[in-house]
C-alpha cells in the first residue's frame, strides 16, 4: 500500500541552510506503553522550565513541546476576544486566559500557502519564495524552516492539515517527518471534498502526539472551518446559519477538543502553543467577498494567541504590531536557541517598542496579476497607518478609521511618502510562477479561488484590482450558477466575460468546465483550446482536461497526445487519461501499465487505485477488479475517508458480472446514497431491476437519476439504457428530453 501519511526517520540529510554551530539530532525512542509515556511526560514537565530567561520574563524551556494551531481564514475582528459580540467561542476564550493575546497581528499575504510558509520559516513571501497558492513550491532544502531546525535538536516533527491548498506537494510535506494531507479529492461531487472537517484532522493530530508525548516534538495542526463553502454542523447552523460566523463558531469546539487532548496527554502545561489565523475574509467590506485580491485590514488582521510553558504572563494583551514571521524567533527564544540570520521576524517577547524603532509590517498579494491579469498590490503598516501601493496608492488611519473607508492619500502626503520609502526596503523576490501541477487549478477553484495562472512579470500598466471588482462579481455569479447547475446562466455569463475581456483565462477555463458538465463536449474543447492558445506558460491540468473531453469525443489520437504532453508535470491524471485511451482501443496491456503508473505516482488517492479496477472490468476480469476495489477500500479506511467516488459503483459492476446480484444491488445503492449525481450507477441498477422483472423499478430509477443530475447527458444515458433493454418508445422520449435540454443550454 502506498504510504501517504508520511513518516520519515530522524537520520542524516545535511541541510545547506543549517547553522554550523547547531547540535546534531538524536534518535526517537522505541515504542513504550501509554503509562510509561505519561509518566515520562510528567517528568519532562517538571524539568522543562530551567536555566535562564528569554525576553519578557518568560523562562527558557529547552526541549519544550511546540504546537502551532492554524484556523484558516479567521478574521481577528470576528472573535469575541477581539471585541466581536455576535458569536460565542468559549474554548478559545478559555485558552486566552492562559496566554498572551496580540491585538494587532498581521499576515504578510492574504493566501493560505504563502502565509503558512511564513509561519514555518520566519521569513516573508519575497524571502521564502512562495508568493501564491499555486505556481510556487517551497524549497525546504535551501530555505530555513522550523521543522528542519528543531529536528536537528532531537525533535520529532508532524503535521495534519485540512485542505488541499496545503497538500504535501507544496513543499511543506517534505519538511516534516509525518504529514497527513489525506483530503479525499473526488471528481464529480461537491467542492467540500477538497477539504476535511477539522474534527477528523484532530484525530490524526491526537494520535500522532500521543505517540510522541514523552519526547521533544513540534506539531502543526490546521483546520479549515471558517473558509468557504460554509456549512457548519449543528448546533452552529441553527444558531448562525450557513455563514462565516457559523464557520468560526464551529471551529471553537474542535480547538477545545484538541487542547483537552493535550492536557490528558500531559503536554499542555509544558508546551509552547501558538494559535493563529493565516488571513482574514473580505465579506464584502471593500467589494471582495473572499480574500487574495485586496490588502485591506479585513484580510490582513489575524488573531495571534501564544501560551508559554507554565503560566507566565497568562492573560496579557499586547497592542504593539506583530506578524506571522514572528512565530519562529519566539519559539527559538523560549527554547533557548539562536535564531538563524535568515529569519526576518522578531521575537514576540521583544516587541514592546521600548528603545526600538517604530515597527513596520509588510504585506503583498500577487494573486491579481498572476491569476486575473490585474496589478499586484503591496502594503506597509506602521502603527496606526496602512499604505497600500498599486496603480492608485491608498493611505488609511486604522485607529480613526478601522474599517478603512476614508483614503488619506491626498491629505497626508508626508506620511504616504515616508511609508512609500519604507516599502522600497523590502525585497521583491522571484515573482515568476512555475507550471501548475496535479489538477491544482481545478481543485482550488472548487474551494472558491477564482483565477487561472499566467506570467505577467514583464507587464506594465495593469489595471487596478479595486477598479475591476465588477468583473470579479460577474465571475463569482458565474461560479455560483455553475455550482447550482444553472448551466444556461453560467454559460451566458462566462461568454459575456470573455467577450469583454478575452484575456481572462480563468473565465475561459470555467467556461470549458461548465460546457463539459452541461453535455456540450465540442464547445468545451473549443474553450479549453482557447486557454492553451492564450496562456504564456504551460497549463498541464487544462491540457489533460481537454484530453478527457477529446476522449469522450472519440478523438483518441488527440487525447493520447494531451496525456503524453502532461505526463511529467501531472502524472496521476495523465496516466489515468492514457489508461482510458488504451481501454478505448482495446489495448488492455497498455491500459494496465498506465493504471499502475497512476496508482504509483506520488501521494495517490484511492480514486487513482480504482483506475486499475476499471481496466480489469473492461478486460473481462471481474474477480481481479473486485480485488482492486477492496484494496482501494482498505486504503480509504487507512486515510479515514468516509466514502470514495466510484468505489461502490465499480464493486457493484464486478459483483453483477460475477452473478452476485444481491451484493451488486447493495453496492449500487450505497454509491447512489453517497454520490446522487453518479448517473451511470442508476443505469446499471436499472438493468438489474429489468432482469428481475421490476419494470416500474426501472422507470423510478431513471426519474431519480434525472432529478439528481438534470443534464442532457443524463437524459441521453436514460435513452441509451432503455434502448439496450429493447424499450424503443421510452428511449425516444428520453432522447427528445436530452435534445431539448441541450437547446436550453445553448440558447438560454
């Protein structure tokens, strides 16, 4: 079985960034009983606080556990601790009583991957090189990072994350001994499949920490609840609705459970525990509903709450500006370790401002340029003022005007000039993206990130994002139409956008996707080809998407060429495409080789393993197909995935071919229950009903299929199913419905 919850040994690689004076690592202890671990944990708790003091009166605590908790998309001003009154967060409030709260902490970038890379490196995005959620990979072998640094001090390092945005392949997985990112990407179903509920991630975190509680360790725990799409569990949905506040409130008990687990394991009291948000959410305050595009305080101001070993300074509130890059030097100070010169942050224990220069905080977003073709933005915050540099610079007094509604650029010229000079002192870094890999763009779009990747590094006179939010609203409307399967409206909206601005690749990409979903493969292929023609950088994910459309059109040579072009940059999906092309040609030996390559690529999911089951079924080997399905199911259980798209469908198909009909029926019914839009499952079950003489059952299934997935493709599948059963009259009825549905899509 492929190991996706990666655990690596402590030994030996040299890290070129490492300080030559650092001591070597040490080995992990062998497994011990829970009782011995707890006893050892208590002993470590007694010994942890010793020998000297860090700044701020906090004693140094060599070998103390270090735990970083990140709540994705959490605005500081939507927590009660920061003055918000519309929700309750009792568990976070209780944690604050043990901690220091930093009232004015900021992220350097309103995007998940750059912000978390800053947390783990102590460097700003221009320094660590990760400038966007896609197109950049962190190089941990050549950049300082806290996991490698602590590993050299004998620490075990682990992480569990809740979103595809932080997948192993971003480079973050490489820097930890253990990195669980088993977020089950599932084609054809709701975008929530690219994220994992935080309570599920907490189980992985708890289990790993329990194994390492008696030794020095660093753990990174990430949850995603406040991020769109909002669908909080009860009772939060009833209390707050499917809203941002509901997402924030639902994160609170997850944090409470995790902190309680730390206490039960004897870790909490002796640990450094940092709780932060990575960035905020616009919520329409400045015209941006989400984040990534603008740089106002609503997306930059994040909570930062730090508990030190013991009860030192508990309940303290600090107003001096802080930033995410301060986490690493703070940890170093408490552990009694030197902070390497690469780190540009400052210890939170040493930012009281006494005898120090006024602090300046940096922010940036390259998202508008890289993904929308608009200008990027940069900013600096100096105490009460924020200066935002773009095509039309802006200046705000965040004390007098915390909502940043009154631009002072015309009336405070001296302040603006001073901050403009301060901004020039920050490095620009490498801004050129690399090709996108592993379906990244499609999956990030499913999580609400709009925009295809482009290289505009040499472009000038790009439009101001603030002036182009009207396009963003139109795009968001189109995305909403698509999510609601209102395909005529989505297609009309997207065609209007590309007519007004043909260079907006993201709109072309979404148009290709929607046309494919709506059963218009010819038009979809045209849109995808337009993307590839206009892009200045390779887009292998789009190339493979085009290849799948061409496969459906039986353009096998073109589909194969797309797979060959993309196989190095997009191995899993490219090999899957090539396997399906080979199946369509009846070349099952090649299909098996390609399916094996898809399952053997780095960090595969059970869905990749299932490609082999399809090959076995096409080759007339249902017993072998069933074995592969069972392997994929075992893999899914290891990853704690509740369900996997296509798994029970393929199981049912194999069982039906083996004449194990009752088991096949049960499998098909499970697939329909988990994935109601999987139309082919209804068709296969209808065939079983027909053989059993249940003619009414056939009609019922076809009606259910159409209600679950009302597209021309579904109606035509019903027509072909009835035709295969010899029911020509019914086939004709459904075919006419399909043709009418296609006309409605193309002529709204």
